[in-house]
C-alpha cells in the first residue's frame, strides 16, 4: 500500500511522457533558450469586446481616468482622496486643494510640489503617477496610495513597532528609518533640491516597512533647470519650515543662505528626537522657541550613545560650516553605529559597571575589607570583559577603549591607595600608554615597598639568627654529650688520680686540652646545624674560649704555686660566671647551673678532699639542667616537627 506522501506525488505530478508531449511544439525554443519564460497563449476576444475594454482602460467610457472613492485626510490647504485609476485598475491617492483655497497661488504651490516630487524618482520618495485638472480647473496630483502611518505615530511607540514590524529594538528600528530618509534626502541633493521640512509627520511607514519621504511643498532647487517648474532657493524670501526642527539660517528668510547643510541640520534634529523623545526646539513662547533655534545647543540625555550624540551635535551645529558637508557622512555614522550595535551595547553595559566601580571607590577612601574587595574586583572583571568583548567585535570602538583605560587607571589608583603598588603595576601593564604621572607614583611606591620588604626580611633574618629556639636540637645534643663526658671525667679522676702522683697541674692541663679537642671535633661534626644562628655560634665560641681560658688558668695557677684543689675551685667559679652569662643572655632557665657551680666552688674550698666528686656533680647538674630546659628538642612531636627547621 502506498504511503500518503507517495500517493500525493502520484496525483499531483503528471507523467513525464505527458509533459514531454505538451512541450513538443516548443522543443526548439526551449533547447535554444532554456532560461526564457514560457508564456501561455492569451484569450482571443472579438474585435467589439476588445474595443470596449480599451475604452474602459483609457477612461473614455466614463469621461475620466479617476473614480473618487472617498476622503483620506486633509491639511491646511490641501485634501487627499482615495481614488481608482481606471487605466490600470489600481487604488491611488489624489491630492487637491480644498475649495476655499483654490486660487492661482495655491495651485502653483501644489504643482511645484508635484513637479519636485516627480523629478525625484527614488524608492524612498512617494511616486507621482500623473497630474490632471479637476472640473474647477484646479490641479489633481495622482500619487501612490500608501497603507500605513506616519513616523511620528511610531517613533516612541515601542509596543506598536514590535507588533507591526517584529522589531525588539526601538532605537535600532528608528535609526533604520532615519537611514532611509537620509537616502531620499541625499538623492534629492544630487538633483540640487533641498527639502526644508524634515519631520516625523512627513515620513510615511508602509504596512510592510516601506519608508517614503513626503511633503515636498516647500522644497527649493539650488540650480535652475531651465524649465521653470522647480522653485529656486535664491527666490525664497519668506520664512518656511517647522519651528520645532528649524535650522538657524531658515529664520532669516534669505534663500541664498539655504544649502544641503540645512537639510543636514534637520536630519540631526530627527536624530535628536529619536534620542530624547522630543523635538529639539521647545518653549512656552515664540521667543523661547526662536532662542532655541538660534542657540542650537540642545541637551541630550546621558543615556544617549556617545557616537550618536556626537553625530547629532555635529549635524545640528548653529554655524552651517560646522556641520557635515553633506548627508553621506551623517548617514555613514548612523550605519556604522548600526553595524557595530552589538559592540556598542556591550560597551554601554561595561560603562555602567565602570560607573558603579567609580562610585564605590569614591565612597570608600580607606582600606576595604576582604568581602568588599572581592565585590569590587568582581565588578572590575565584568567591566573589563565587557570592554574587551566590545573591542573584539569592533576594534575601533572608542568608548570601549576609553572605558578599558579608565577602569584600569581607577583600579591602579585604588591599589596605590591600598598600599599595593605591585598590583597597580600589573593593572597599568595592560595599557598601551599609561599616564606618566601615575606610572611615576606607582614606581616610587614600588621602590619604597621593595626597600621596606628588604628591611623586613633583614629583620626577620636577624630575628632568626637571634632566636634561641632555632638550632636548639643540635645544640642540646652536643651539650648533653659533652656534659656527660665532662661529668664522668672528674668522677673517674676521683678513682684514678686523686691523692696520687698523677694529680698534677700538667695532668689537668692535658685533660682540658683533650676536652677542647673533643669539643672542637664535635663542633666540626655538627658545624652545619651549629652555624645556622648567631646564638649557636656564640655558645660554641664561648665554650671554646672557656676551655682555652681554663687551660690558661691551670697554667697560671701552676705558675703561682697554687694546689690542684684551689685550681679546681677557681675553675668552678669560672664555669659559674660563664653559666650565669649564658642564662642572662640566652635562657634564664639555665641559672640553676650557675648557682650549682658557685655553690660547688665554695663547698670545694670547705671540703677540698671531695673536690673530684664536687666537680663531677656540678658538671652533671649543668647537663641535667640543659636536658630539662632544651631536652624536648631531642624528642620532637609532630607539631614541633613542622615548627622547627632543625627537626627532620
């Protein structure tokens, strides 16, 4: 069974053989010119029927080529009727004078308008079909009938424009209409004609978006074509135009002052109304309106896109010499804006964020907290991305480029006030030519910050050098090892040399030299750890000096003839003073060692017979004191392992 679409095809498409047979008589023509149009043979009426249709087509049957249907509207002097043009069977608009204004002067004005319009055959100029004479001997101007409304009814009607023309951007739609008006005016200028009455009510918008510039009634020609049909500008000796849109030179009534720049001004006035929602010249009195015309410095709203605002100001310059020399530059500016509309919108959105940044920076002179700082940089990121996206679409977007520069400078100033010149330098690096004065200030602040950082680092290094907690483990380990040897030696001496011939100053000197060598060997072995800080270096140097001084004291006591017991007591006092200095400068918790040596010295003087035991016990107390004070460094916990650089 055939599918539905296959069935339709079999019904609607004739077989190929039938088509070929029907075209057999045209085979030669088709083969020679396949691009030519095949026209069906027309009907063949009788001669009588043909003559009747010819009389109807030419209007001879009813004595007129127009059949008036009804009135479409009227103005100050004229009226417009709907009519049927019998010759072609189409609806037209017929413009004529109102009965009370039918006189030669008014008739000539209507004819001038028709002749000017007829001389301008352009898609945006309403076509003139014909001129006839009414029974009252007045002119009838046959125009194309337009089904639509004038621009003035739509220029601010966003919803109506969206409904009629599916346009979601009223500004873009209005600018598109203005561009087509520019096309009509530019064409008129190429024919030497100045319109003089450009306003929204003189622009018709058809149902399908057609744009027609109407009402050429006060248009004048800058050149004489020799026909006498076109009114000449130099003969225009009266004020004419619409006051709300007039250019200053139109007030003088001097035709020689009129030029194409007069229409440029009127086009700028139309752009002003698009941007502001009102005509440029308003006032409560005639004097106020005239003053506005002469000043020609209307204020545009802040929301007006800068590119369009500049176009408007240039076109509406009070001095014609300050305006565009013709329509083309003005129209090109509009088209450039429309072409780069996306880039312009992105830049406008980024500009709003930039203003928010500037407002926040103006409100907060002091240091910002972390939350407000994040919000500020969030705005800056959006702002910067918006300007960059706008420049990607249109690299010549001056607003985006200026905004990007302004944003970077504002944030650099902010970071400079916050005391972060490095961040300010990063922001300024994104600019091709940052402000020299700001660059100088940032560099000075960066240099000051660098010097401050160096001083801070130097202080930190000095603090680490003097920190007794750094290098504590190797220092403690070495002290404990030496202390146990130093404690064991006198106790061994009590057994081996006390009250024997070996108990001499020479034996003590040799023993002190051996301990000095042992100490130097231990110091050399742990030199990398023991040399890290000033504290360790001072302690190690002090112990070295102590052993050297001890040897020197033994040599001196031998020379003085003092006994070994007195020499050992003096050595305990020497160690007491050394331990006291270490406690005072490094760690007060070592003070018990100094007291132990001091007490040991006096006890030794009182009971010299126990000199070796007293010396060993004093040394042992020093070792225990060191172990109790610094011993925790020998057994680091996980927490202290992360704190101390000496803990593996």
